[in-house]
């Protein structure tokens, strides 16, 4: 698929290996650093004296770290080099995961998950620019789709690790194992990326209007505004839907840890192929049409969780969500990469991740708060469904604006 060499001086690294390495980084920083806590909430909250409101606040505050890093990672990448920022972020994530196995209080969770959230953003933002520089345009949809599917690999491993480790060794063992895996990935990255220099495949002249203009003028363009709005609604539609699924199944619907873990693993398993599949589809029917299909699948998945007439329906919803969720976060950067160049792309993607963090923070906080107030997760899933419908409409508008450009 990506057998061309990703441009390097000194050391040769194939595009295929680069994509695999970056996929592993996303698996660790997103799959473990952001979503592992969601699978362990029912087991951790009793030991640490938390309720669902507290857990929602912890997840929301972790998004603050994500937003801070999304804003600053572009500047850090420019100052220290994108590859160095990516590697340092993976290291921070691995150390924090190990430290979480020793957490004894809620404030420790907030601090460590703040850092893992920051590590996720500061991996993804410069990674997109590296992929844009190193990989052929004809393969970027597939590559970014596979990289975004790294989250699914992490989620799938979470779903396997929790039922295997928690009953015998406690929730602490899961953090410990995932921390070790992350540090192994970091070591692989250090060995393979040392001495590598990425050179842009694009011409030096940006073709996007306003590409060399200031940040404000870039963000004010109609196309940018729609992309930023979509990132915000992505956070509301996707994050609480996934973060509270295990808790919905175990606390609202009364299923056991095995059934909940199977649903969680279904998201990861389907997602491992979903990002790549939808990237392949995008390369053939255009990114915008693939986005429209993806949001339709997302809406269908949330409707299945809301209806939840049987465990089979939950599993179908989990499969649809896995296909949609991991595709969304590959298609959005693919769209930005194809329609904005140079500093414009970095600016939009950085601010887009801030808005993604704001949407996620709002959705996660509301999920915990409404559960404590109403005794059910029904309201937050209705809010997520509404956000998914809004995203369908915004994708149509985005298509119209792109055609007019």
C-alpha cells in the first residue's frame, strides 16, 4: 500500500513502517491514555471514593490537557521538530499510565489523565503534518484512516485486558501492563526515527487562499468555520457515547463485565479495519461522501444504544460505532490535508482539536452529571444523537462550500 520511501535523509523508512509506527502511537495515547479509564470506571470509583459526577469531571478535565496541547503542539513542533514532539508525548503517556496503577485519590487521576490527554493531542497534531510531508497524496486517505484506527487497536486491547486482569489482579494491573506496552512502542520509535528528516512533498507555494495570512483570517473563512464547528460536534457526538458505554451496560442495563467488555472490544475490533476501509472508500468516492456515510453510521449506532432492546442490538450498535468513530478522526484530517496547506492546515487542525476537546469536555461532564441527577445515561445519549444529526447537515453544507471554492 505505502511502499514508497518516506523521504528521509540519513536513514530509510518505508511509508508502510511509518504508518504502522504512528498507528501504534495512536493506539497508546488515545486507546490507553484517553479511553482506558472509561472501561475501568465501575471498578475504580468504589476504591477511590468517586461517583459518576466525579468520574465525568475527571474525564472533562483530562480534555483540558488535550486542548492545551492542541494549541501548543504546533508551536512546539516548529521549535523542536515534529518527530521529537511525537516521541516525547509517547514517553509522557507511558510514564503516566504506569503511575496510574498507583493512584489512590481523585486528584491524582485528574493530574495524570490531564497529561495523557495532552500527550494524545501533541502526538496527533504534528503526526498529521509528518504524514502530509512523507506520504504520497494518493495514499494519505488510507494512511490517515489506518493511523486513526490506532485508537481502535487500543480500545480492543482494553476490552481484552480488563476481563482477563481485573478479576485476579485488580484494575491497577491493567494500567501497569498498558504502560509497559506504551514504553516498548516509544523505544521502537526512538530507534527507527533517529536521524530521520521529513521533507515536504508539496510545492513551496500554498494554493489555499489566505494560506500565508494570519491565524485570524484563516479561521474566519467559511470553509474553516464549518470544519471547526464539526470538530466541536464530533466531541459531543462521539466521546460521551464511547466513554459511558461500559457504565451504561453495567449500571443502567445490568449486564456483567464480560458482556460489557465484549461490546467494548467489538468497537475496537471493527474499528481496526473501519478507519482503513473508510479511508479506502474516501480515496475512491471522495472524502466528503465518505464523511456523509460515516455520520449516518454514527447516528444509527447511537440509536441502537438508545433503543437497546437486546444485547444483540447493543453489539450491532457497537460494531457500527467502531466503524464510524475511527473513520471520523481519519477523514477530518484527510479533508484538512487536501483542502488547506502549510500553516493554514496546521492552524485549522490545531484549533479544531481545541474545539474537539471543548465538545468532549462538555459531553463527558454532562454525562456524569445527568447520570447522578436522573439515574440514567439516557439524556446524554439523546444529546449525542442530536449532535450526530447536526454533523450530517454540516457535512452537506461543507460539500456545497467546497464545490463553490
